[in-house]
C-alpha cells in the first residue's frame, strides 16, 4: 500500500511540475501561417496555434475576421516552457518577424486584422513589451505602430490554417516569397 501511495504522490507531483512550467503568449504579426512557422522552430516552444484575438465577435471565422468588422487580429497562441524560454525572448522573436512600422498591415496583407499586436496578460509582460518597443523606436528613430493590448480571449482558427506551412509547404513558400516578407524583414533587421 505504501508503494501505491508513493507512486500516486510521485505521479501527481510530476504532473503538477510538468504543467506548471508551461505558459502562453499571444502575438499578431500579419499572416498567422508565417508567425506560426517562426515560433514553432524555437527551442522551448511546445506548440503554436493560429487563431484570432483582440476583438468582440465570439467564435469568429477567417471570413468574419478578414472581411468583417470583428476587431480581431490574426493571432498566434504560443505554448512555451518558461524554464527554457522567457516571455522577453518571445517578444524579441516577435519583433524580428514583423514590420513594426507598417500601419496598414504586414507585408502584402493589408487591413486591420493583419496589423501587428503584442498582447500582455500582466503588468510585467506589459512593461517588457513597452520597453522593447521604446528601444526599437530609439534604434530606428521611427514610431512603432504595433498595438499593445490587454489579452482577453483567443479563438482557434479553422483546422486548414493550423500548421499550414507544413501541410501546404509549396503553396506557403510561394505565398511567403510573393508577399516579400523575408526581403522586408532582412531590410529592417539586418541593418
């Protein structure tokens, strides 16, 4: 009986410890396919989910967000192990994967839902985002137009948008190249 109790306690502690390290972060950087690819390759990131956040419409669809007036942004939910990667490191990765100076959207995707946004869930995260934004503005001597918003709710996008860069690899590469994303990012961040 003592062995069983020990195993149960060990299992509960192990599960609690394993899940306690995982956190979530939310960013919008235009096309969520491209953002998903950038973050999924980072050590410490467990999963990236494409979806919508920042608006008022409940359970929006891609069409609602793109063509309607939902107030949502194309957003990614990042599930990460905070013992491996910090929120600040995720914010830094976010910045180098967007054009923070484009107030019309991102790259070839224009419209409100494609604007860049960093969501915070507490005051520490808000400070991290605001401080990094200020540093970018000083470095480039230009106003960053990326929104900084209090996170409320995330809605997962339709299944055909999940892992699009892997499932539809050729289509994704054609889109990404045609959109000029990498070229623009290199122009901004490689200087």
